[in-house]
C-alpha cells in the first residue's frame, strides 16, 4: 500500500499553495492529536476526547506552538511557516485574532509540507515538539 502522502501523485509540496499545504497540515495535526489523546485516555467517551483535542488544534494554541518550537526549526522550515503565515486566506478567523490565525496557518502549512514531502521523521519530531510544548505550557497556565 502506498503511503498516504503518495496519494497526491507527482505534485511536489513546493508547487502547492501555502493554503493547500495548510489544508493538508490541519488534517495531519488533528489526526496526530486525536491519536495521542486516545492513547493517553483510552477509557474516555468521545465527547470528552473531543474537548481535549479542541484545546490543541485551536488557532490560538497553534500560534503559541509555532512560537514555542521556532528554535527547533531549520531555515527551510521557517521559510515554509512564513510562506503560510503570509498567505491571504480570504476568510476571517472565528475564535482567534488575525495574527494568531496567520501563525496557526503557518504551522499547518509546515505540517502539510513535511507530510507531503514524505519527511516522516522530521514531521514526527515537529509534532512531538508541538505536543510537548502545549502540554508543558498548559500545565504552567493551570498553576497561575
């Protein structure tokens, strides 16, 4: 069976618009977070699993995450994030301000880019850093 990233065919991630990469990255990140949440809470009902997941995948959380993991990104990855951040989506954010929304789009663009490039190890590294950053920052916030 082909890897999921191969279903898109011969298209190179660099040839896709940042918003298409973000579209794919959004799905990848959500699947990763759902998988982690289920693995850590296998007995919870779906509605509670959903509530936990939403905290990770919100635009404000993704904006915080990209700032928190920035130092772990290489120059090419930072350029991909900036490309996504600067893309004009034509939609207005519902639960975040415009700046947060743009940084979240940059994060999703990076995830989509790494996924479609077949950079599995690097993708998992970035996703694990994102997850760890969110967990640590959430614990610090709950102590305040």
